[in-house]
């Protein structure tokens, strides 16, 4: 296999023949979708490829015939020189400055503090991706607001000198009833990516659920884990059953301990903040783009390369059913199965009937269906209407959790554990694995304090009678 | 018939004898009301006449004896010169600048984006007319807010790879369950007027309901339509049954496919934003007007020529009844009859008993009776109290719809389709027919995404059980 | 009786002997309370006395022995000179400027417009007195907000070409179901005082209820009325039954047509905005006052002369009862009796049992008991719990009414008419009697429009079924 | 015992051997916790020790062997000189200026006025400590907001000329149904500390509950009281029963009349505003602190000396129970026992069954468990579900009370009296004992006014029927 010149590659920038250079190798086509790749067709695309793909993604997803071989050394020199001579963008300069002014980690008092730091030090693109939610982001906000309608009926005069917040999730020990819920594309925020979370979780004894869309491969992540550490896997099922099967078998072989089958993201949500991000950056550099009336630009969609969750779910199975998919998965693997993305009582019952091991009540952090009910409200409805579900499988909740009291409310209502996503992404972006440790320590302190003040010395003491749903909306204090 | 000099015309500027020049022709009287015309009596009124009247309005509404013939060529020269030498007003300059800075259409992500562009590029007068609503505009706001009290109980594990959002309205095919609801005076925003909407609807396969108050005649509009295209007509019934009959027969003859009889606008609503518009423009040019205590100006109403919906409905029938008006209309025409402006369950039942073909639950976009219930709430009440109504006629809803999820909520509760008005006016004002296409494309994308995430592959799958009315008010996020 | 020198008067400025000069006459003591008068003791007090007392108040309330006779001409000269040489205060200059910039009356579209003008052109003192309410002014705000929880179920297809909003109140004709509710101290805003209201009411055919605390005497006001005009009287019963009886007999003799016995203001409300007003004015002139630690100023209350409603109700009867007071009043007068200030269903029933002719549901515009229920809510509770009350007496409502739709909601729920106070004070302050006419014309237009759009052609058509109490709080739009 | 040099003391600044100088005496160790003291180890700590400890605290809590004796005179000179040469901090300068601009006490109209003055004149540290509450301070806000959901059904035509707001609490007379609820660390705001409150309470005839955490000893406070004055004691039970017993016996011997056993503060709440206070002061002086990545500072908690309530409750008993603790206390003392910190109906019933004399419904002013129900809501629930509790013991409420109407609402619902804490701290900080008198006078005036307008002449007339819980949230007016 010979090496390529830049001129040769540059001739392949049409939909018909579309080559890109990544890490000095030439590839034909791109798994994400023709439109996205066309913007970088015929030239080096490393800088946009890296943060959203595991290093082994091309090897795994592109057939060998698409691997066209290396560029020549002159081309490599040109590319290297271009990259080094590239002036920093305004956003990069802003980030560089902000990173110098990060507060000491020991002054981060709560998860909102961490989010504020992350907002400062993340690139516009990364923060837009992490923070964005569907449409008007109402579901995202309501997920958190739901917690403000649940108050405690605290019990006094109960012995709580000893207080143990630990629990088991699918039989695996967790130091607090909290796990990391499928936070993906961690390399957008920190070069070490998801491994920061893995290390932090081990140190503090909680479980990480690794996403199919992680920016590192499942193998890389589990390699970074301690051998005694529990990791779960968040599966996006490929529409091709054979590819899906291969993935499931790999996961089990690697040592993941459970499969969280994602069912609420079969098509991408409409995350406008994310879509707009490149336009805002472009405006910062070159000023706003104005409308020119020509026939061909009028109705063409603006293409953006990072904005969409589209590429990530493009090949997902949109025809899963309880009857077909669960038995298929059971046949493939002995791992416990949890359905991630249950959004109403009726489906919680169907899941129990399908005899899965657990359900994660979730609307994907408000990133998929706008106006999906807040998971805490779904949990409450299950408690009111079908409490038998809690006897038949484990129920988890994610979305909007930011305080130890939030966790405890969910546990009181019957959840076995609670997932958090964004806070871990923010923490690792700013402070790496130490940030992740900090988040868990904060939650542990908040949970223990609240349990004691509530009169509970173990998670088993947390009971629906300790919760009162109120008929007023708690006031949301502007940030301190 | 001789031609007139400017001096001759100028002598007729009293209530007793009131002439105006329009497109170089002289007319005696004016159908809209004496007060309005007096401001322009005895001189050229073309510039204020044009945007709110169909070109053939004078021919149709004024008897031949009122057509006094042309002005002479010298007069025509003077008028032309005056118009060309007219300095632009501050508002016209603002609009001219804003039109240069319009974003590319492909960067319009949602209907609010479109409204924001329209607010920039429309004349103050036009935006005031389009956006205004009654009194304190509470009904207008509540129409939209009502949607935030309805959440989805999304279903997962249902096959939705194939998803078809099309439906039929009165038996006519529509690519999505959306139609254009009586948006009038389109020429205030774009010289092509309502025809922009006609063209856009054809391209995307939805139905336009044309208003009696359109700035183009029903004939002009249907002439611009494709011969296979479905158009409905929004009828404001004239108090004179003969004139009304003539209009109905014309509509049927022209090929309109249904009559939407408007019953919520028999008198004009109190649209203060619209009324204040000329004063604000006057202040921009000449500074504020102060009070001088003289007997004769104290209690005289300020006259304004565009501000009121008054002229538009001045001759409407205020004595319509179920017993009299429906049979009268049935006798005249075989077209399906829909009552536009039903505002409570009781009248929905009366409509069913009167055997009309459909009802449009509407409070005229909050432009008529302040504190009329939001149509979505009326729809919900019908679902709760009289679900039999849905079996007896087709139910539509308009008012406050801005997102695909809004559409789907109404369909879940039993609506056959949903109407939108202002978004189409805004879109055509900014981008002509392409803007209209864009609006429909956005809705189509949003509807399809939401249907899939909700577990529905056809509109028939949308079911009341997928909706939960919540006891909290969803947070309205400040615009992104 | 000799005349006094300024020096002689100046010696009487102690609590033991306290003289004041008013309109060049010397008086011993003052009916309002020792503290207030002490500030002006021994000198001329005309300027603070005038706006809050009828001209005949001293003659009526002070025994002849307290009338000490005129000052001498030299003293009169000195006082006149002092007054003319007095520099305008900053607040007076502000008012003078603002009055020049008042908008033409014909551009006042609604009652809020009028309030905004009044806020500009009233002295700080007058606006503070008119607008103030108790404690945190929550009741005042809630009175108005209550209307936003009641929506219309509008009826269509009903003949409303003819629409008559007139009604009868205690058998007296009123052009709309609205009356002026006890607005007092009108001279604070306009030299003609309450007579402005009298004239405006006559012109537009509604009834004025005149307050005991009017800045003009009942005789002066009724003298200014047309002989066919109906006026009611708002009675604050004196604790001395003989003085009270004298007042009742005077009222009946003068020709007032009904007595509204005020029962919600037996002690003054805590109107802080009013109390603070003189301090703010003092700060404007001389800068803020700082604390100096001396024994004698620490806990002494700050005296202010206009701030309190205290003086106005100092002698009111605090021991009225249903058993004693109603029969006493019946014996004295044949006039219809209405109880003003009923605040709950239970007292509405007691009033019916006491066989009075009407009740005015009112919390005194939020100026007395903070957290008293909004009158509209009390009306709704009567409708729900004791609709028989409406058969037994006439029920009126005041507090928070600003729109024609507010009036109609109350009428639908069973009120016979609705009172407004502050809007009339604001209107007469800015534009005199014409302002009052304007307010009534606006309400008439708004009421007629809303009746027609609601499907009602007379007030008898307004029915509880047209109202729906909603479970959400309507959004209050920031002022246009 | 010899005297120490500064050099000798300076050698003891390690966790192993940690000395401090306080008022020129040397001590080994510190009762508050090793971390806090280490910051001042080996040197003078008087300035941070004084405001939060009673003068006799060291004598009482440190065994004699830890009292190492005085420093030498040279050391005393150096310390005195250092202190006098210390430049004022920015915060101290701000406070000094603000204290000069305090308004005269007679212009303080309500408790919010007082809070606003206190916010100006308190050190950042003191205001942070007084005002802070848990987590996002939602419970603190909701405590006050709860009152806005309860409206009055005021009764008219009842004799109220005579009105007596006095009551008895545990048999002890109180001029109004209000007491001072455990306000501690008063010396942070005023050098005289809690004694200001003692004096003010005596003057106005209400009862002070003295906190275990007062900055003066129980003996000092009761010494300052009038011999006829009633004081209660708020007990934080030490985990060591013997120490606790000693404290109880001392309290009874000193003449305190009741024991309020605190059960809602067994661990410190998470008061972030308080924790951040020293950081903010540090930033004011030296600029912000930035993150430097070194292994040892990453996850170490920031130590702060005043921030936490931690030290105050470090030795409290976390294993109290109804079965064990109440009988223990009964055996020790004949004083009435009140449980402070009951937060739900169930525990109110348990308290009645444990035959204590009273309960104080309280969530510690929102300073402990975030999302604990507002005490007023708990009171309302007891009234609805278990009204028998009111027959079995006295019920008090604290948290969020700021107006006389708040007090009356609680009394109507069954409370015997209402506690306030922060307002008294603010008042004494700004104006000493006079400030405390003022607060009580304001409440007395507000309570009497509201009782009269409500139709009640004694507290026995205040009845549940006078209260209506409403289904809307009252509007909170921005501060006047």
C-alpha cells in the first residue's frame, strides 16, 4: 500500500468519492453520514474526529477495504505545520484564561458550584453538547423542578449516631445509592475522557454505567478499572442484529456486569442549543451570516458536524419490542437486563411482565422527547398505582438530581438507586478524576446528613411515609 | 366620464361629500366607515388602502355610481412625484436595515426563531396588527401556556422505524395534521400576500383556510393554487343575507372545499397594541402629543386607520343562531360546514346537534374575548365530559401552537387537526413562500420525531392515554 | 371677639394649650388627635388642613367655645407673604412638569393608562395615600389577581346586535353595573375634589357612593349633583350614637338614597407606603435622617400628619353588632341599608338574617386587614355554598376591578353591581370631571364588547354557567 | 505556674500539641475540634474566640490540667500592640460607615425594615451566620411562604373596642402570643449579646428562650433578667449523660422555667452561605484564590473557623429516643419539657403519648434538614388529622414569622404561641435592647390591629374557622 499526497486526497471531496485523513491515514467514507463528512472531505479531519470517537472506532466500523493507507511524509509535515500555526479561536482563548482561574477543588461545595466552573472552562461546543436538551429544554428543567414538590416528614428521637448510606444495585455493592448514568463524549471536556469517571468511581465505591457513545472504547475503559470494580454497560442496540450481538458478547466478555438497554433514544432529540453552537462560534470569529436570496440555499439544512446526536444513533434499532427484543437479549447473555428510558407506569408494568431485572425511569435528561413526564413523577405514580412493581424488579431514576435530598426522596418512594450524568461530565472536565471523587464525596456527605436529620440510619429506613407531595411549587432560589 | 383635477377632489372632504383617489381613480364614499376615510378625504389614499384590500374590493363593494372616473394626467403626475419624494420614516429605515440582516432561512430552527425575524423586519404597524390580542393579551398568552400543563406518557419498545404523520381533514389529505388557520392581511408583511401561503402549502401538502379578510380576493388566491390543491374558506357572514349568499355561492363556484363560519368575531376585539401603533410611529417622527384642555378634544376618540379590526367586521351578522343560520347555509351550499370559534363544551354539543361537519375550537388567537378559555382546555373538557362529540363531527383546535409536541397533544386528546395562523404570516413576511415551506418542514420534522419517541407510527396511534394533565405549571424558559 | 397677633398664637404650642390658625382664624385644639396637631401648634396650619377636611368641618366638629376668632391683619399679611415666598419643593416641581406632559385624554385606552398618568402628576403624598394598602400590600394585589383565575365559557350563535348593559341598584337605574365606591380625599388630587366624580357620574348615568371622609361635605357634593341624580352615602358610624344619629338624619334630609355602613375600618389599617411618604419628601429636600442615640428619641413613634388613616377613623364605633346597630339604624332612617365590608360567607348569611338590603363584599381595597380573602373569592364561595343569599339581598363587590371583563365575571357569579374607587380618584386628579367620564366610557365599551362576545344581550343573560374557575394562575403580563 | 513567652507557645502548633492564647492565658487543646484550632495554634486566638463563646466556657469545658497559665508581660505587650496596629479590613470599614447611617429607630415600621438595617450594619460573617440556611435555602423561604397560602375569613360587627392580645405559655404570662426562639451567638452582632434580648423582653413582657449556644452563659443571662421575668432554656443534650445531667440541674437551679429539648439539630445543617463567608472576606482583602494542581490540596476540605454550626453540635446526643430520653429528663427535673423540632403529625402524636408538656413545630428556621415541611403546614395537618393533640399538650410554631398576621394565623390553627429568632438577633445587633423592644412593640401593634379587624377581642376568640387555606400562592411583593 503506497502513501498518498495531499493533492490526491483533495480530489475525493464529492458525495461519490469522499476521503478523509485522520491521524495521517486516509479513509474512504465515514460511518456517521455523508453530509457531515463532506465538510471535511478531501482533507485532514483529525481535530473534529478525535473527541467523539474511540481510537479503535475506524478499525472496528470500517471494513479493511476502506483503509486506504498513510499519507506521505510531506503531507504529514504540511498538516502538522498547519495545525501548529493555527491561531487560537476566541473561544479557545477564553477557555485557556478560564482554566487558569479555576477555584481550588476544596471550595466546591455542591454540584451547582461544579457546573458553574464547567460552564467557564468548557469549550462552547462541549458545554452546548453536555447541557443541551430538547426543544425549549422544558423537560430538562421540569426534571429538576419535580423534586421541589416533594417535602420530608422528618422523624426525630431516633438513634442515628451510626448511619450507613450504602446499598446494593443488582446485587453489587455501592457506597451510596447513586450511580453514573451513561455520560458520553467525555473527551470533549478532558483528554482522559470517561476513564476519569472510572477512576473516581472506584475510589469512592460507586458504579459507572458506560455508554455505547463513550469517546473511549468499552475495552479501554474497563482496562482502566480496578479488577474488583463493577461497571455496567449502556447498550444502544444496532438495527443489524448481528452487529448488535457482536457488541453484547464483547461487553459480557470484557466483564461488564449488567446491560442497560436504551429505549428512549431511537431517533435523535431536537437539541437546538447544540445545533446552534457552531454558528455562534462562527459568528465570534467572522461575524453573523446574512441571508442571500438564491434558489439553492433557501431550504437546505445547515450542516453541522458536532451539533447533532444524529450520528450517534443513526443506526439504532427503531423496531424493538418487548416480545422480540428482550428474549433475543436473554438468549445472548446471562447479564442482568435493565430497560433504560421507561417513562410511564404502563411500561414499568410491561417491563415487570417481560421479567427484566430492572428499569431506569428516565427521559434521557430531557434530551429526547420534550414534555416527557419527569421521572420522579413517574416513580411517584408507580408508588401510587402499582407498588407491586417495586417487588418485581429494581427501579432506578435519573434526571434532575443535584442534591443528596433529591437522592433520598427517590429512595423513599421506592427507587433502589439514582443515576446522575451531567454532573460527572462537568466534574471530570474541570478537575479530571479528582473532580469525580469530589462529586461523590459531596453527595455522600449530603445524603448522610439528610438521612440522620430524617431519622434514618440505613437506606432501608427510608420509607414512603417520610415523603409528602405538596400542592405548591417550591420556590427556586436564584443561584447563591 | 371626464377626468378630475386635484382641486376638484379636494373640495370633497366632508362627511357629507367624501371622495378619495385610489390608483388614480376617484371614488365617492368608502365601505369601511366614515371616520376612517375622513382622514384621507379629498386626496390620494392608495398607500393606506392597498395592503388591507383585495384589488377588486372597490369594484365588488362600491356600486358603479360611486366610481367617478380617473384623475387627469397632471394630478397623476403630482401624486407620483409626491410619493417618490417622500422621505422614509424612521420605521421604514429600521425595516430596510433589518431586512438586510435577516439570517439564512436554513438557520431558522423553530417557529419562535421565525417570529423573532419577523419582529425585526416587519413595519411597526404590521407587527402590531399581527401580534396584537385583546385587552392585556392574557388569553393569547394562556392559549400557549395551556400546552405546558399537558405532559406525555411516552411508550417505548414499539416499532416506529416507519412513521407516517399524514391525515385527512374533512376527507382531504394533509401531509401532517396541521392547516393554516385564517391568517389575513398578509400584504401588510409581503407584497405577494396570501399567495405565498398558498404556494408553500401546496409544496408541502397541507391545506390553507383563506380568510374573508385576506388582502387578496378569494379568486386571486385560488387562481394561484395548483388545481389539485385543497383550500378552505373562512366566512365572515354579512348581516345582509343576500350579500352573504352571493359570497357563499362565489366561494363554492371558485372551488373552495369547505366553509369555516366564523362566530367569535361578530364585534371587534379590543386590541390595544394595534390601536397604539400609529401613535407610536407619530411619536417617533414628531415627538409625543400632549394634552391641551379644550372642550372639543377632551373625549373624542382618537381615530386610526389601520389600528382596528373594526372596519373588517363592521358589517358582520351579529344575530346568527344555530336554528336559523346553519339551515340557511346548508340550503345555499353542499360544502362541508365547520363552526370556527367554539369556546365551550356546551356549544360543541349544540354544533353536533346542528349536524355541522366540524368545529374549530378557537378564541381567535386571543384577539376577541379576553379570558375565553384556552382551546386546548376546552378540548380536554370535551374529552372528559362529552367524548361522544368526537364521534359526531371533526374537532380542530387553534391558538398557541408553536411546536410539533403541541400538535401531538391536541391530536392525542381527540383533535383531527390543528390550525396555526400567525407563524405563517410571520414566515411569508420574512421569506415569502419559502418561509411558509420552512414552517411546515419544521413542524413535520418535530411531529415525526415526537411521534416516534412517543411510540406512535401513525396519527391513529395517538391516544388520550398518552397524555397526562399535570397539576403544576410548566416553567416557561426565557427565549434561548 | 378681638383679633390675635402671631405672637399670641405662638405661645400656645404645648399639649396643654394648643392653638392653630386656619384660614386666618384661630382655633383651640383639633379633632384629629393631639400628636398630629402639635407639629403645627402655635402657627398657621391651613396648607395641611385644607385637602383633607370639608370647609365646614371645624364649624361642625368644634364647639363654639373653641373658635377663638380672627388673627389681626398684620398677622394675615405675614402668613400670606410667607406662603407666596415659599419655594416650590422638588416634588411640587416634578408635578408641575409632569402635568404639562399629560397625554390627550382620547389616548387613554384603559384604566391602567389612567393610573399611569395619575402616578406621574399626583404629589407623592397624594399618590401614596391613594395607592397605599396594608402591610405588604398583598391583599391589594390578590384582589386583582383573583379575577385572573376566572375564565369565560363564551357562547356563540346568540343574537347580540342589540346589547344593553344597564341595570338597577337598589331600584335605581345605572347605565352599567358599576358604581363609584367610597373614594375619599379627592381634593388631594384635584381642587374640585369629589364634585368631579359627581359630575362625571351624572353625565354617564352611574351612581356615586360618597364617603364620610370626603374632602367636601355631603351637602356640598349633593348640591353639585343634578336633581335627578342618585347618590349613596358611605357611613362611618361615630362611637357617640347621638353624633351618629345627627349624621344619618342629615344624609337622608340631603337626599342621599342609601346608606352603606362601613364595618371593615373600625381601626386604621397599617398603610406603610402612606406613613413613609413625608419621610421620603423630607429626604428629597434635606437628605436622609440618621440615628442619634439619645434616650428620648429611641422609641418615640414618628408623627406624620397625612400618613395615617388614623385620624379619619379615630372616633368610629368599634362595638357595632348585628343585634344592636342594624335596628338602631332602621329606626333612624327609611333609607336602604347596605353593609360595606363583608368578608366571608358566614357574615353574608348574618346580613341576610339581619334583613339589610344589600352587602358590599369588600376588604376596603386591601387597605385594612392584610390577607382578608379577595372579594371575588368570597362571592364565588357564596355562589357555591349559600346561593340563597342572592335571593335575599343584593350583593355587590369591590376591589381589584380594572376591566370590563372583571365586572362581567362578578355579575355572572351573582353580583348585582361592582364598585371601583381608586380609578375614579386617579381620573379626577388628572383630568377632572372629564377623566371620570372617560373611565365610565371605557368600562361601558369594554363591558358591551365582552357581553356580546360572551353571547349576552342583557345583564340578566350573565349566568354562573358562563364562568369557569381554573386551577392555574393566569399570567400577569408586564404593563404594555 | 510560670508565665509563657510567645516563642514557647509558638512551638505548639501541631495536631499533636496545640496551644492557644486567649485573653493572655495559654490553653492546651480546644473543645471545638482539632482542625479549626490548628489555624490559630501557637498564637493568640482571642479575637475569633470571643464572639462565639461565653466567658466561662473554657473554665467549664477544659479540665484544669489544660489551663497552662498566663503569658508573660512582654508577650502581652506584643499581642496588644499587634491588635491595635491591625488595619481595619474592608468589611470592618464598611460596617463602621453603615453604622453611622442607621435610620432612627422610630422609622422602623416592620420586621423587614429591621432586617434591612441589620444587613447593612452587621459584619459579613455575622450576617452570613444569622441569615444562612441549609443547602439552597428553600426550606427557609418556604417557611415564610407557607403563611401566604392562609387567608382570613374576617368577621365584622363584633365588639372589639377592648382587645387583649395577652396569653399564657406553660402557665407563664406573655403580653402577646410570641416568644424569642433560641437565637444564639448574639455577640456576633452586639457586644452585650443575648442580654439585650433579655432586657427587651422584660420591658415588653414576653418570654425569652435561651440557647445552649448563646454567646453568654445561662447564668450571665439570667443574672441580667428581672427577678419576676420568665426565661426558658433551649437544651442541646450532650452525648455524655453525666455532662447533660449537670447542665439540666444547673438550668433548674438558675431559675429557668422550662426546658426546650432540641431534637432537630443532632448533626449540623449544610449552611453554605455561612461556610463561604470567610472566603468572600479573604477575596475582598487579597483577591480570589486559584486552583493549583498538587496532590495534597485537591480533596482536602477548606477549614473555616466560624462557618460551621459543626463545632456547636459536635458533642450532641445522636441517639435520643422517646422511650429513653424523656423519662431520663423527667427524673432529673420537675421543669416542663417541650420538644423543639417536631416536623410531622406522627411525631406530634408520639410527643403527646410521651406526655411532654409541649412541642415546638420547627425545622430550625430552615437551617437543618432542607425540604422539611414548613411548620405552619405541619400545624395545619395536625389540625386536620389529629386535633386531639391540641388538647394533650401545648403546640408552638416557629420559622418564617414576620408579621402580626402570621402570628394570628398560627394561633387560629391551634398554636398556643409563636417563636421568632432571627428578627431579635437583627434588632439587638443594630439597636441593642431598644431594638428588641421595638420588634415587640411592632408585633403588638400589628397583632392588635389584625385581631380587631378579624373580629377577635382575645386570643381565645381566634378560631380555625377564621382561616381558609387557598389553592393559589399569594404573590410576594418585592420589598417596598
